[in-house]
């Protein structure tokens, strides 16, 4: 009875009225709520604002300031007036308003390189976002199919448990009439114990797979029961796929753009030794007649316009250090790109072989299922006429359930291999909908 209660509870969990989750719904939700994708989108927006920041090197700046002196002591200047030494006070305005404008007209093309570098960083972030979108979609699809496969393996284990449970009832009845022995009963009881452990393990795997899927969807609670069918792997999907062109790998293109951005950044930093020229103008509105800040009749104005040159002769090696940092950053990015290209070629060969292997295993397991079904039919017919024993039927059914589990494992292995093959080439081989 305890086995029947366990089986009933598990079947109820499978056939309950909980809302189901389909693949297209999981993809929409996952792509919308994925923290990884949201972070990548935020990084893209950050680079867009950095590009806008780089425009500052070409635009004039305008600033305003105001001063009001709370207390003061005038500076005295000695002058000779009519053969007498006279000390004159230097009059400083109590209230002053400044309006200053400055426009850089030449900085050794440092601003141009900063702009080009910002544009390359933006392209890198865009490619990185596209790659994360592609990668996240594949990860969610694989996790969904893993959850679906775990659910189907759970069903297979339940069917096996139910079949062994029925055989135990039969063999106990046969023992009462003298057809079976105590050895047969003990053997089936051991198989039932193993089947029960497999059910518990399959149930645990199903919950773990569903939890991982929920995590990828950005949910704090587990997702609903998954619903769908595992796709049948076909070798024709990858026959025409070649690895000669990695231009569709957005992550590699992102690294290329980033290396280019660091090159522009390096060129910009190297311009620290170039004199810089700018136009400037300043307008002053001041009151040096009294200490009232609101006596507008006493205010005067003044202005100055000129050309400014700034030459950084020595700044404590700050500019040189920044230039060298950009050189090393570009070097690191180029080596990361080289390493990723080598890994992509090796991954392509490995996952293509694995996919073709799982396709062959899938075909073999399907044939095994057909043969096992016929074997079960023949064993039951033989048992009915007395040519086969209950043990023969039990062994045939166990082979059938193993073959069905093998089909599911081959399918999920092929799905995972295909997803990794897509990631190694950057090519979309199937539509996950």
C-alpha cells in the first residue's frame, strides 16, 4: 500500500491542475527578466552616454559664477605723487558676476580619437548585447528541454515502478499456488526497491531542472510544469555547417571593437605632449563702488576675449601612465580574442561530433524501443501459453523502460550539443519556438 500511495501522489503531481509553461512563453519571460541580459543592456546604454560625453571636445563650454565678499582688507600700493610717497588702496569689487566661455580649437586630435574610441566601445557593447541575447535564448531553451526531459524520465521511472509493482503482486499469487518460489518473490522485491529509488531520483532531478529553469527566467519561485515535446535530432541540420567563417560570432566581434577602441584611446592619451589652443571670453558684471549687492545702478561691466595656449610639460607622469595603460588593455583584449578564436574552432569540431553521435544513439535507441516492445509482447504471449516465466516478462519490460530512457537521454544530449554548436559558430541553426 505504501508503494501505491507513493505512485498515486507522484501521478497526481504530474496530472495536477497547475498552470503549464511552454517553450515560447519561457523564452519571452527569460529574455525579458534575465539579469544577465539586463546588465548587458545597461552596459550598452552606458557606452552610449560615454559617446555623448566625448562630444565635449568639439563643443564650447559656458560657465557662470558669482562672488560676494563678506569682509575684506584692501591691498596697499605705494606710489610717488608730487614728490610724496602715497599708499593707494587696491579697490576690489564686493559683488562680481562672471560669465566665461571657452572653445578648444586644437588639441592634437585627442578629442577625435576619444570620439572614435567611444564609437568603437559602443559597437562592442552592442555586439556584446546581441551575443548575450543569442546566448541567453539558447541557455533557456536547453534548460527548458532539460526540465522537459527530466519530467519524461520521471514518467518512465513511474511506469517502471508500476510494472514491477504489478509483477510483485503476480509473483506473490503464483507463490501461493506453487508456480513461483520464494526466490522469485525476493528478486522482484529487490527490483521494486531499485525502481522506487529511481523514482525518487528522477523526481529530485525534475525539481532541480525546474529550479534551474526558474533561475534563468529570473523567478524567485519555481516555474510551473513544463509542457511540450522534445525535438527529434536530425543529422541534416549540421551537415552544411562549416567553421571557416566566425564573422557571425558577436562576442568575437565585440572583442575586436574593444581592441580598436583601446587603440583610439591610446592615440588620444599620447597627445599629452601636444600644445593645446582654445578661444576664451569672459564677461564681468561688478560693483566696486559700495558693498550693496542689489544696488544695480552702481554696477559696471567689463569683458575680455583672447587665445589661450596650454602645454603640458610635466604632470607627474599621469598622462604617460594612462597612455601605457591603454596599450596594455589593447594587448590583453587582442590576446583574449586570439584565445577565443582558437577555442571556437575546437568547440565546433567537438560539438559537431557529439551532435552526430547523439543522433546515431537516438536512432539506435528508437530501434531498441521497437525491439523491446516486440520482446515484451512475445514474453507475455509466451507466459500466457506457459513457455515464458514471470521473470522473463519482467526482464523484457525492464529493457523496454531502459530503451525509452535512452531515447530521452539521447534527445537531450543532442539538444545540448546543438546549442553549443550554435554558440561556437554564432549561427542560428534552429528556431526555438
